[in-house]
């Protein structure tokens, strides 16, 4: 696995040939790596998956719906991938986690639901919306 992130074109070509020869086993391995915590290897595995056409975002979303195991974040990201197949799901999850952490930071307990909604609105639309790229954007 440590060679998976070798950026040289000859190395990438050799990996493509090896993965293509192994079919479903390679697809399973690459999917595991693509969903691992190692972001560098995950990005490279996702590239190989894309190059080898090993995923079908529409099929993945249908499988999710049929599973009846509805988890909002996963469902939303799978649905988004049907329109934007190259969406970096790991990056999206990290940003969602940052937004949640920022909301927890700003909500002082005890708070009413209305106060919590105001904080969430502030984080989503003022700190992260309208081109903001970081949760550290100051709000007056």
C-alpha cells in the first residue's frame, strides 16, 4: 500500500494493469483504502477507482436507499455524487465535522431550540456560506 501513492506515471500504469487483472478483489481493496483515515492513500485509491470505472454513483445511491438504513450525511453525499461523481466525500465529511464543532463551540447550554437554530444559521450561512472557506471567518 505504501507504493500506491507513487506519483510516477509508469508506476500508476503498472498499478492500473494489476488492479484491472484482479477485478472485484481489487475494487474491494481500493474501496476500503478510499474510505480509510489515510487521506493521501484514500485520494490515490479514489483516482484508481475512477480510472478503472469501478464505481457507479447512481447504483451506490440506489443500494443505499434499498438498504433502509437511512443516515442523513451518507445519503446526502451519495446523492451529491450522482451529479458530481468526483466529489471528495472525505473532504466534505471533514468540513461537516468542522461546522458541527463550530456550532458546539458557540452554543452555550442551557439554550433554547430557537437559540441553537440561530447559531446553526450563523455558522452555515454567515461563516461557511457566500464563498466563506473557513469556520474561522469573523462575524460581528
